[in-house]
C-alpha cells in the first residue's frame, strides 16, 4: 500500500480526498469529485442536516447525488451562492484565512450611506472582536423610493455576521445581503432556491485557484481598501461549528 507514491507503514494516516492511496498500484478510497452551486434563499440553513427538521442547502440539490458538504456558511437571513462539494482541497483553498479567497456581496443598507461611511467600511470598522480587514467597496447607488443604498462589497476575511455588524456600527443596518461570488465562482443568473452542477471550465478554474493560493499565500495579494462615492467559512463535514462567512 502506498500514499502519494510512498510506501505506507502501520499506523500512518491518509486523507482519501486529498492524497493518492493505492494498493498494488491501483488507486482506492476516493469517491468521484462533485461540485454543485446553489442559490440559498432566506430561511434555508447552510448545513447538511438540522435536528429540528428545517430546510437546508442539501435539500436544494436533486436526489441521488454523492454526499456533498457546503463550503463555508451563510446566515439564515442571508442569500446567495453556496458551493457544495466533496473536494477538500478546493474547500480548504476557499476557506482558510491565510489563503485569502475573495467573497463578493451585493449589499442593500438602510438610508443614504455617505462616502465617509463607505470609506470607513473599506478601511476597517472596529468590532467587539477587533477591526475588520481592509475591503473593497464598489460605487454606491441610493434608491430614494426604497430608502436604501446599494453597493458591492468584497472581503477576504470571514467573521460571523461581519457585514451586518459593521454596518450596524456605521448606523446603516443591512436590509438585504446576497453573496454573488466566492473565489472564481459566480452566482450568475441562478434563481433563488436553484441548484446546478459546475461546468468543466468552472471546476478547472477552482482547481487552478486552489493551486495558486497554496503556492502564493496572501499578504502581498491583499485588496487595496477603497470606496466608491455614496448616492452593502468551517469546512466540509462541519455541521456544528459556528459560521466563518460574512453574513
């Protein structure tokens, strides 16, 4: 028996999702990799099961698939992209803080958010667990009829309810929050409650991104904090740990 080409010894451990395990030269123990994206609506849990019987993102998938796990989490009242996969390497690259994968959100915040508040959001907002990291804030648009300001927000860190807490501090609570991108993967036109398998080009992009992040951990690759003018992850198999994503 070998692991990644090296002879295994009694007591050695191996991960069949991320290492090549072979017996007499034939690979064993690895299920086919599968990748699905869902558009989580409000009121759906980002977990594989719920003791209270509430609907989860797994319930959005068609029946008969391999066992897949959500990569990171979105809060109960947050919408948007959730990747489900059994590929631990891709999940790690998207979630590990040192690898700094981007998450992009569409934010609707109450009131007319001034440029000064958006600049603070981009530079970092003090929270009870420390200031937020620099972020990228897109141009904002104020909707007078709805009384909300719309803008895009791109982060590379993921603390629990980070976006909501930061905007509460700034005096402009979140009205709606939708995750539209995670790393190279985009939500696109997938409707709320919908699910689809990733295309081969999307899978290839995820794998390339994972390899690049492992080779070049972030630090020198962080986004510059900037704001537009005003006019906003736990890995596979973790059902009980608290969320790491921005919700």
